[in-house]
């Protein structure tokens, strides 16, 4: 079995190679979140075996009376049995990183990435409810924690032992729904719910503070009733200790302060425009290919003459 550190490195390498071959990708999200998703999938969550095929099926249509065989992509996280944990991946634009994590822990075949962002594919660029590892549509940031809280509340009432985890991004604290969900979870004593938030201070339009200042997130979350632990997102031991924090009667939220260039320092040349990296020229692509491959300890990607 791979160590969580090995899974995290594998995630970065896989996202990097994919982005080089496809003239761009969500590199920064792999930098900031690799350890977090590796931790969740490799050791923190109790998940059963996938219930969907290793090579994802094509898009199967939306739920309807005429489509009784519709399934979400949550089957890659295992069955919905009462004793298994459930995972919601809230920021849909982390999909490429999530797919890489599924591959690294043996829940999806590498061939799945060849279907990424292709017409008719379920392996969406922006994860949808039918995409591998996804269960609900999270294109509107803020609904992930609400969905998790609702499910956790139901599981608690039914006496199910499985926990509910939400992977979030810090941009979601700009959404009022997130705060309502935290407050409701605390009020209702939903303590079978926990979240890890990738605090990289970046979002689509640049640095978060340039879009909307959010102030002291940890103090606000505590005021809304959550138990909060702040850690270095790239310190897996710290992540383990944070997950063990007692939070009886309240949800636990781990604020994982991350670097959007961790493992790929060359990306600082793009700072703060890091949300999606698309190459401006073949020369830039070659330069990044050589520099980042060296940082990740692998050979540059063979681009086949571009």
C-alpha cells in the first residue's frame, strides 16, 4: 500500500503530466490540495470498494422517469452502507485533482483521465454529479457543506456509524450558505460531520482578498459554532492530529493553510493568476515542462512535437 506522502506526490505528477499534454490544467489546485485528498482517500476515511467500473462510463443522462439506471459518481467512493463514511467534494473545479487521487489509490483506472473534458464523457473538467468521486453538483460553491450537514443529520437520527466528510475551498466562505450550514450543524449537534478546507487564498479571479476580503476565518467559524483546528496543509502528521480533535456536539472544520505552488515553485511566475494555467506559447510550455518535471523528480513530458 502506498503511503499518503506517495499518493500526494503521485497526484501532483499525474496532474502535471495531464496538464502538459492538454495545454493547460488546474495545476495550482494539485499543489495546494494533494496532501489533503491523499489523506482523505488513503487513510482518514472508511470507504468500501468502488461500485462503479474502473473505466468510467459515458455520460448517462440526467435523472428522470425515463432514465431509471441513472447513478452519480459517488460509487467511486464506495457503497452507501451505514458503517462506511461519505465524502463530498465541494469545489467542482478540483475535479482533475480528485480524479488523480482516485487513480493513485486504485479506485479509478488511469485510462479515465483520457476521457477528461471529452464530449459525451462523465469525466468532466468541472465535476458534476455524474463525475467520478462526485455526488452532487457543486458548481455553485457553498452547497457542499450544506449537503454534507443534511446527510450527517439524517445518518445521526438513523443511528448510522459512518461519518460525513466535506472537502472544501476557502473561496466558499464568501457564500452565505456556508455560514448558515455551519450554524445549523452546531445548533443541531451534528458532530458526525467534519470538513477540511483548502485555505490557499486563491480563486478564479485572482487572490481572494482582491475579490472579497473575508477576514479571520477561524474566529468566524468558531463564533458560528464549529470546532476549528488550523494546520499546515502539507504536514500530514498535523492533519492526523487535527482529525483526532474532540468535537462532541459540533462539527469539526480543519483549516489547511496551503501553498498554491507547493511542489511546483515555477508557478510563482504566474502568481497571482493561478486558477487555471493555459500556456501562452510553445516556448512557455517547454520551459514549464522542463522546470516542473525537475521539481517533481520525473522526466519532462514527451509532447511529441506539440
